[in-house]
């Protein structure tokens, strides 16, 4: 409750001063009654009786700009503290009041929608945000939370329509639209509705031709139609657009392409992609495919190259160690591996705070991130 004191007391004093000032200027001032009730509300807050405080605030006969702003700040604070019911009560009351300015009403509606969202009442939040957009079409602040709701509800078509007209950044817009179409495609693929899959993918391809996800789904559509060569072509295109996909795709690729000829083609595709743009993170997947076709030794030069010259990470070093243990000259490999591990470990912070997880290169008695004493330990 202490923070409420710090936030509201200056406002209360200001409000009191202003009311007195108004009273002096006009004997019929509307603010004359506000100040004592306001202070009474503050007292209830300070006594940890927020519901009584709310009752007092909500009975305020008329709101001036300052009081409305204060109520909005109070409602936001209730929500941030997890007291969503109180925030809802306050914002519902504000939205229903006739004496708010247009700007205050829009802020109150937005806050009310966020309260419903925080309370998990997504349909109520959706209707408030939609009402806000309908009443004030130029206020697009509701578009982002509304999109978040549609994403949570898997209402991809609505998310798509909203994105098309509300996201001004072109890159973000086409990425989001392609993802929403891809989400629909995955649902349709699961139901084997291939015609609709085809339609959606054409649309997605048109919106975002360089999307690796669209290419992966084109490959899945080709597989569903039994067109395996075309599927491999699309997978290859997906890797060209985003090499990082390889590690998540390799399991699927090795399940789908099981014939020796196909595996050989797959190996060609992945090793060509590696040569085009070498990235040590591809090594585990490349090694899996090489082993599947019985070409365990063919990657030795690449693996030695990695040990000698690249930093890599724990996963790639583990893969290389596994791969090279079968070699005849294992003493030489062990020496290379030892050097590579030394290089990698010198880059890793040896200490970590047990309280907040902050990593450090030097030992200190007090964590610089969370300020706990004696919480730093060796990793
Ligand atoms: Zn810490």
C-alpha cells in the first residue's frame, strides 16, 4: 500500500488545492464536494481498505480531468498488482460515465479490455477492443491486444484481417500474415483438406515469397500428394532461406526420405547448403544424414576444420567428438578436441548467481544484478 501513498498523496494535495482555488473563484463550483471525498478515499487506501476506497471514488458525482486521470492510474495500478476485479470495477464505472472526454473514454476502454484479458475473459476483452475500434476507428491502440487475443483463440482469419489494415511496418505485416496463413495450413493439413491447403499456400507465397515456413509447408503438401521429389526441392528452398531450420527439420527429413537414393540426394542438398554458407550449427544434422547413408568418414575434413578453427558450442563439439572417435588417429583428435574445449570454456563465464541466474567472469561477494550476498557460485 505504501506505493499508493506516494502516488496519490501529491495528487490529493493538488486536487485539494485546486478545489479551494475553484471555490474561491466560483461559489457554484462543481469540484467543491470532490476534495473531501477524495481524501476520504485516500484514507481508506492507506488503511488497506481498497474496496471502501473504491466505493468512495466511484460515488464521485462529477469528474474533472485530474480526477479522471487519477482514477485511470489507480485502475492500472490495481491490474499491475494482480487485483483485476478492482481494476475491472473501476474501469467499467469510468467507461459508463457520461462526463469523460473522448480521450479519457478511449483510455478507459483500452484499460477495461486489458483487465478482461488479464482476467482470462477473452471474449469480453475482444468485444471491448472491437467496440473501441468501431467507435474510434483512428485509435489503433486496441489492434495489438486484439491480435494477441485472436492468436490465443487460434482465430487466424480475424488476426489476418486485423494485421492487414493495422500493422504499418511492411516487414512485420508480411511476416505476421504469412504465419497466420501457415497456422491455417497446418490445421487444414491435419484434416487432409489439400485443396484449401493449396489455396492458402499460394496466398502466403504471394505475400511473403522468402518465408522458410511457407516452403516447408509446400514440401508437406507435396508429400501429402506423394510428390517426393518436389517435396525435397521445397525443403531445399526452405534451408536456403533459413539454415537454422535444419536442426528442427532433420528428424522429419530422415523419417520421410528413407530410400538410399533419396538419402543420398538429401545428403547432397544439406552438404551443398553447408558449403554455400558454412555454419557449425549444421554439423549435428549433417552428421546424422551422413551416418544414415553409411558415409561416416566423408565429413572428417569438415569436422577437423571445425575443431581447429571454430569456436562452436557444446552441442557441435559433442557431435564432432562422437563423430571422430571412430577414427584411427584418435590421439591427434583428442589433442584437437582438448584445444577446442579450452577455447570454448574460456569464453564461458565460470560463475553464476544462484538467486537470479546472472553469469559472471569474476567472483564477487554480492550479485550486481539482484544485490544478494553470497549467492554467486561456480557453475
Ligand atoms: Zn543475482
